[in-house]
């Protein structure tokens, strides 16, 4: 390859690379608009070319028929109406010539030269004074007084000329219309399409701006402004808003959780420090020291319980699945109830229930024991007189419920009781409500891992029913 060709190829390559780089930096809406505009332009160019070609062919055929019709009409009129002749008809020049080709009457384009006589071959093209014409010759019955057949003579005939501009005027009008209307159509389609695409992609831009703003300010309260459109991009925008709501709610819960943990740990830590300092400086005998150590032990045990439950809940939350096995839930509930009814605090309550035997669920034996234990612990804390435990199969579900007749839970709090460290109303039973608010969080997480559903039904003043529902 020669050096000039190499330089040319290199220049073209660099030009294409620059063009591609600029195209990649354009907004998506503009790139899509440019692409379909280019594609539509190619279609319109091809369509216009085909349309003009069809129009040209149609006008040419129409002009040929016009020329033939005018000549045949003149011939019939000449024969039937005592040799009457009309020199111009429907843009066609008409002339009458004798058997020698001499012009007898009629009109022809100025400057028309002597042309060969052509019969039965259709319109012939000819140029006269720079203008294009078509002509045709049509024979007449011979005049026997002057015409001598067999001597190489031709019969008299009528010749017609039709200027091509007579039909090219229509073609030019069609061409001008196409050159005006189609570009306008392309511009309108391009602008309309661009506006539609830009509006459709507006949520994408809003998502980018919202994500950037959240990254810069940390403000998760921002939302993408959307109209009521139902296309995929607007649905994506609504999903993004929903995701922001979930993240904001999750972070708020985590902040509340951190605050609650700090609060829970602050009290025992303060007690331990104060008791230790008092014991170090003011304890005079073994009884006072034992009393100080007892307070320290109680608060340390409370801290240990909180930390252990948090670790257990964290481990459960980090697990993606449990090793589920068939568990005889009826046996497990029966044995657990027997153990709880032996507790001293359980002796003052009435226990009721019905346990359907041999109900098998897919779960984890230890986790199910913990769930039921949490439900029973809550019932022991808040019930007034009666605790009811039921295990029934209903259609395609197995439902375990634990019901107390305590003060109940407010409607607004029922969705929050599954949050960590949340206690609906710690004041409703201060002497017994010494929990940390982690039991029901464990229940919710464990039920999800076993593909079950934890439920609560409660009415203030009448008690609460906590349930665990399995699909059969």
C-alpha cells in the first residue's frame, strides 16, 4: 500500500474514532434519536426514489396514451366529418401529411425537421430546439386519385407531437412536494420522537441525580418526581423510590437499634461502675461487700444476656438457610408445655389448649423450641388469668397459636413488635416485663428461614394471640 493510501486510511480511522468517542458521550435519548432518524432517513430516501420512479413511469405511460388517443381521435374525425381537422388537442400538436410526407395542414413544433415515417411502433422520442418530444404517425385510408399503391408510396397520415414537459410538469410537482413534505415529516418525527424519548428517560436522569445527591449529602429522604405513566422506565423509577423508602426505614431502625442497645448497656454499666467504686472506697464488712457484688453480678448477667441474644440474633440473620428436617411439632409443643407448667410463676395461671397429635412440619427442632419458648415467656409476662395454646391443621396450613388475656397491643404497635429491642409498652407490666425486646425479632427471623409466617392478633384490653403458620 502506498504511503498516501496509508495516511488516508489512518486519517479515516482517527476520524471514525473521534466520531465514535463523541457519540458515546452523547445522552442516551439523543443517541437513540440520531439512530432512528438515520434509519428513517434511509427509508424515506428509498421510498422517495421508488415513488418518483413510479410517478415518472406512470406519467410516461399516461402521456403515451394521451398522444395515441389524440391522434386516433383526429383520424376518426377526419374520416367521418368530411375531412375536418383540428390542429391542437390536449397538448398534442396535430398535422396532416400526404403520401409523400408533405405537410398539408395542422401544426407542428417550431423547428421540427423532416422525420422518418413510423407506423405501428408507438411513440418515438425526438429533440427539437433543445426540447424533448414524442411523436407518432397514424395512417389514413389512401386517396385513390393521387395514391398509387405498389410504387413505394406511403398512405397519407396524421402525425402528433407531445412535448415531454407536458407530463414532466406533474413529475416536477411530485418531486417538489416530496422534497418539501418528506423533510418536514422527518423533522416533525425526529422532534416528536426526541421529546418522547427524553420524557421517557427523565426518570433515569432523576435516578442518577438522586443517587449522586444521596451520596453527597446522605439524605435518603429524596425521591424521584414521577407522573402517572406506566411504562417500564417509570416503573423502574417507582421501584427505586420504593427501594429508597426501604433503605431509609432500615437505617432508621438500625439507628434506633443502636440507640436502644446503648441505652440498655448504659444502665448496667453505670451500676457496675458505681457499685465497684462504692465498694472500693466505702465497704467496711463482708456483708456490704457481698451486697455490692450481688448488684454487680445482676447487672453483669443482664449485660451478658443482652450480648448473647444479640449475637444469637445476628448469627441467625446472617444465615441464608437452615437445615430443615421433619419435626413432630405436636410432640415438641406437648413436651414444652409440660416443662413450662412446672415453673413457679406458671402455677397461678390457668392453662388451656388443644394439640392435634402427629402434626409434622419441616423445620429445626431447636429453633422451634426457642420460638415457642419466646411466645410462652411473653404470655407469662402479660397474661392475667389464662394462657391458651392451640395446634391445629386448617386446610393446607398448620397453625400454632399462644393466646393470653393481658392488656393487648395497640394497632399502631403491632407491626413494630418484630423489630429488635422494640417493646410496645414496657409500663403495662413493669414487675414482670424484664425482657430485652429481642425475642420476637428472633421469632420473625427464624420463621422466615423455615419458610413459615409469624403472626399477631391483638385487641387492647382483651389480650394477644401470637401464631406460627406452616404451609403443608
